[in-house]
C-alpha cells in the first residue's frame, strides 16, 4: 500500500489600499486585508503625504503561497507605500509549485504615488513568480523601486538552484508602454551580465514630461559611479518610462538605492527603511 505525501498548508493572502482626496487632503478611501497580508499606517513626517506599510505576518513566503496586493491613488491624491521589512522567499519543498505574488498599482489623473517596497530576498532553492502591473493615467506620476537579492550572501549562501520569474509592466491610458521580465532558473546569471553580483535594484518613473527626471537621474548615477566602484548603474527612457538599474552586492546595492532615491526624491525614504 502506498500513501501520497501530505498536502502542506498554503497561504492565500490579499490586501487592497486606496487613497482619495477628501476635504482637500489625501485620505484613506478603501482598505481590505486577508491573512497573511496586513497594512499599517504610520504617522508621516511633517509635510509628507500619508503612508501605508504592507506586512506579511507569516514572516516570509513559501512554495505554493499566493499573495495579491492592490494599491490605488485616486485623482489628485499623493501617497507613499512601502513594506515593513525585506520579503523573504523560502526554499521550496520538492515538488511544490512556485509561490506567486501579484501586485496591481493604479494611479489616476493628477495623483502621485511612490511605490517603495524593501528588497525581496530569494533563498537558495526558492521558487518565485512575481508580476507587477501599473496603470498610470495621463497627468499622474509614479516612482517605483524593486530590489531582488539572490541568496543570502552574508551567510555564505549562493543561489545555485531555484526559480525567479519577475515581471513588470507599465500601462498608460490603457496601452502598454513598457514591460520587462527577469528570469533566473538554476545558477545565478553571471554569464548574463551579473558577474559576481547577487542583487539588482530597478527604479521605474512615469511622468507626462520625463526628460528632466531622466537627466537628473543620469547625473546622480554618474556621480555615484565615480564615488563607488562596487555598484554598476545606468538609466534609460523607454516610451517615456524611466528605467534605472543598480547591480552589485546586496548591501552595496541597498545603500546605493537609498542614496539615489533620497536625493532624487528630495526627502528621506520611509522610516521603515532605516530601522
């Protein structure tokens, strides 16, 4: 008599947070959360817009888990959304499906949204599929940053097997403006331009007139490249979407991303980045 292996418990979490202008101020308009997804609302610094901090109460994501996050800024709203800490993607059990994370971002006319989650650490043997889709209306602006770390380098771990399928899409007025997918399966892609790097940060910017932002980003990254040689960085414009990349060792990339975003935005990142 043979028995099948027991089915492991899987998480299926979801959160939705929406901001809208009421009585002349940006306020929370909609909130939904289902374990293990939670949303916190720390008091913003004086003069800063409202903040939402996304939390995964399970402490990480395992094979077969399903998480969905929706973030929306209504007409004229201004908000910042981050995560409480680095997201950990644990080693998948043999035969388990990849964990899946879906992120939907909507920025309506006249709205400003900063999407600034902390890094995602993909453990050795983890399997992750993540898809982020941003709908940005004319007259709206979006600044987003995603950072992926392959393996726990500080512990001597190398990402030698597993799956990372990470895709981003930006739509403007219902039409696709930019899309990009990073696929790493098995050994970290040293032969694909990564070299010895184990971390990649991608900054996305969407504005009606992106050229001044592009010139500012290029100048900041050129200065950073002259100041430190442990991070490679570059920026380009694709169909009006600013795309900047920072590549290197995880600690150095995080420090470079913080420095770049702080200067580029003209204000500190949310407090959760600094605790």
